């Protein structure tokens, strides 16, 4: 599951930090969860909400681009300083 989330983040040009902050976790908490290889249902629901996906989309092998589209107005934050400065 974590690999799936990482793929979605990469395709949408989002960072892991962006995600764990959206779900209300710390870097250490997220890291421990990944090392344990599990995710609590509450966190799973928050991840799906943050990524604007159905929970089922986190369990499929479909490319992230084939998943449900983010809501209008969704703008991923630039990952790199150069991109942020340009804005």
C-alpha cells in the first residue's frame, strides 16, 4: 500500500511531507507506520481524502492517472524551490 501511495504522490508531484502533514502525522509517525508495513483505517481514510480518491483506488494496480480526477481547483504544490520561486 505504501508503494502505491508513493506512486500516486510522485505522479501528482506531491511530497510525502505534504501528505503526512495533511493527515495530521509527524515525520516520525509516518516513518514508523511505513516500517511497520501497516496503516490504521483512520489514517487510510485521511490519505484517500487528502489525495481526493476513493479508498478503493489505493488498492488497485491502475496507474494513478487513470484514477478519479481531483476536484476542480486542485493545485499540487511545487516540489522544488525553483518552481516555488517562479510562482
